[in-house]
C-alpha cells in the first residue's frame, strides 16, 4: 500500500459516513406518525443494510417526541427530521469494524464515530 492510500480504518469510517448521509437525506421529510413509526424504522434500517460493508443498522423513531409534536396539531402526522431519530450503524470493512451513532445533542442531530476496532 502506498503511504497516501487510506487505511482500512479510514475506509471503514468513510463507508459509515456514506451510510449516514444516505439514511438521513433519503428519509428526511418523510411523513411519519406514531402509528407508522415502526414500519418506517424497518424500512430505513433495511434500505441502509443493503449497502456494501454495512453489517447492522438500528433505527429508533422517537414516538414520545412525535406525540409531543402532534399534541397541539390538527394533523395526524409530521415530517421526519433528525430530532425524531436515534440511529446506530455498524460497518465492517476488511475486518475493521466502525460503530457510528446519531442522536440529538444541543438541538442538533449529531452523527458521530463511536468506535473503530481492527
């Protein structure tokens, strides 16, 4: 490997970033309600798990947050945003496992690298 080639850990981190970008931007704005949350979680996780090197995806639509959002609304649904999601994505690239997570932090859906293991 040339000295400027990415390491397996760097490539695994890149792959995880691609998965998060795809997940967030593909589903942001999707109509969601407390009743449809579970099926949306499954659809999101299964679509991202189709991507190369992805070994596990956990998507939790925060139904308590949805219910609070809808409490004073005449609508039965709202649009999906990061504030209604908690996500974990695990990528394995050439034996290097990367765990990433998205959770709300200071009002922002922060995507972060949790661990890198060879």
